[in-house]
C-alpha cells in the first residue's frame, strides 16, 4: 500500500509538517523509554524491523560508510530500521524501501533526509554528513533518515530497473515516501511536530535533492544539492565524446587501437598542469596550485604546443587538439550542444586514490576499462537517450519553475567540485542560472551556488579545500533569515590551511598575509 500525505495526516496531531512549528530547540531531556516501543508502531505499508538504543559515541570512534573516522561525537539515539511496501516483484524478486532513522536525545526539532549515491541499493549510516564539515546533522541534534530507494544491490547494479515499481521508486517516489513515513515516526517518537525539515545529498543524492525542490516542493524548508547526477545520459555521452577526442592523440597498437596510457606521458602531464597553473593560478591573487578564480580562467593549450618535433618540453599538435576538443561538449548534427563544457582545473590531472581526474591516465576507471574507442555516433547516442523513458524520469535539468518551493520560503544551496570528472560543474551552474531567470527576484532570497576549486566528485581531488559546512548556513537562512555568505573550507586530509568558499559569481581573492588563513582572502567578483 503506497503511503500518502492524507493517510499519514490521520495518524495523530503530532504528525510533522514543514515550517509550521515553533523555532527549533532541544527537548528537555532524552526520550529513553520510547525506543523499544517503536517496534509496535503501525503505519500503512511500514514495517518496523528493529528499534534499538545506541549509546553516545565519543569523537573519533565512529567509522563512516566511506571508511573515514568521524571527527565529531554522536549523541545517544534511537535507531529504527524498517521497510516500506515490502513485496515480491518482477520475476519473483523481493523489493521494498529499506530505511534507517536516527532519533537523537536532545532533539532540536529538525529533520533531515539523507540522499543516496550511485544507483543506491543499500542503506547508508543516517548521519547527514553531506556538506556538514566535521559535524554531521545527527551530531547537531537532527533526526536523520537514510534509505536504499527501493531495492538491494551493488552501487552500480541496474538490474532492479526491470521492475517497474523499483525503477519508479529509484527515479523519484522514494524521496516522498520515505520522508512522509520518517516524519510520522519522528513526530510519534518525540510526541511533537517537526519544526523544520531539510534534505542534503551529493551525486545521486544531489539529483534526489533537486527533484525534491521540483516535484515535492512542500516537503522541505532547506535543501543542499551537491554535484547532482541530473542528466546522466548526457553526461555519459560527454565523457564518451571526451575519451574519443583524447584517443585521437594516442599511439596505436598492432590492431590499430589507441594505447590510452600513452596519450600523455608523465612529463606531458606535468607540463599540462604547470601550463594550466601558469595561465590561471595567479588570477586569484596567489600562485599556490589552486585556481580559485574559475570564471577568469581562459586556458589556451595551444601555448604549450611544440614549434617543431615533439619533445618533453612541449605538447604535440595532436595532443593540443585532443585537449581542446575533449573539454568542449558533443554537438548533434544541427550544432546544438548536448552537455556543458568541462572547466579547466588543477584536479583534472589527479591520479591518486579513488576517482581519477578528467584527463585519462590509462588505468581502469570506476565504470570499467579505459575507453579505446576512436569514433562516436553522437546523433545515434542522443536519440537513444531521448527515447529512454528512464532517463526522462531521473532528469532534473529541465524543470526550473520553483515558485511553490520559493513561495513557502524554501532555501536551496548548490555546490560542485570544479574538477569533478563525471558531472561538469558548468552544467550545474547552467541550471542554477536558468532557475534564476525562471524565478526572478525571488531567486536571490532562495539560492546560492558555490564552486569548489580542485575538488573531484563530492570530495577529494588535488590541493583542494573540500571540507566545509553549508548545512549550518542553510539552517540559519531558513530559521533566522540570515542569507549565506562565504563559508570557511578546510582540507579533509587534515593538512593545515583554510580559505573561504564564496557564493557565485565571487571568488576568494588573496589580500596578503598568512595564505593558510581564511582571513587573508576577500570574496570578489571577476572583473
């Protein structure tokens, strides 16, 4: 049985609504006696599997789903695990939306839905750690829920899409269904309504956060969107296009196929990076390996081209041509761009642990072996994408009318790593500008966009300040009316240094003094 707002509304006067309660404040004391009793709660379609008291965790004792140690401590809380709409689906396979809900002692009255990643398929730890710096939402007294979006499986296993309901749940429905059920459970546990509701996610979670603002605009007061996987057909086409362009510069093996690992030698990569930094690094007032003035960077690869024969101190004409073509979007027969360009950034050449940068290294990527294609039929690919109904359901790029969301005072913050090799930061920025045009004067009181130089997909990268708190400023905007400005970003690897992230179109310009202090920078607009 599919849960609806109407059904939940009759469950009691304590059912949560968005933005209609008193300002958030911590409850007088922990709810210690009600956790076990939550197993007996009956909601339509919701099965509570376990409800367990979890003791307080000291700082540095909790390992996250990503394998990193959480710096913050966590409050004692009730952890509820359950499944919504358990059923037997296509070909007899079991389905249902599994979830985990953390209900902390000292609740602040706030609720947060945690977005997923990849194709989901597993329930992450309900922490609310996305863009929350070193203090996730649970540590701040939020009730936090996570879920698998309606199926079990590996992060990129798409077998569930054969089941219509599972595919629909992944595409969009699970966001509403889980939120409504978790809000009802939260209100039942604390015996009072939720004061403010939030959502945060990156990648697939960023897409889910976008669709919440577009398709379920009344669910949340504040939303964080990171590096959204908002039109994966087009982004995958752009990556395939880029690979083909890079492969034009590769030497060939005996079968005539490109030797991808030899497109750029180690010295070529160093030259590429140093040339990029020579042209763009100091545009923010400081030459430090971080290209903060993204809008001003107009990198010209041709300046690195050899005058004659190829040597270690220059790039061949084929390499320069490949770079120039790969960073540009594929175009159909009419000349229409089918994706955004990719920005030049220092992290494009990242070749460390995790996801490599945009420039090919030759080592296998996350999605399999490095491409050895030399041709691509762009028009055939885009026609297949347009004919795929599933792509349409997960596409959050087109809908920009957010007047229902803005009308109740909703706030939405976007951020994107400039070196993200999967989804171009310029594509998200393009959506943000189109939403600005569609929503007029209200947009300035609704949204901000933050570029994160050097950062890859949702984190990591090269010389990057990728640990920052946007959740706190979002809460202050929603609950106090204080619009976000610059936020302090630090390195997630704990090496020293900090600097501001500035709301677009400004960037952090170095003024002088200690370059590792955020106070030494000022947000300026590109002239």
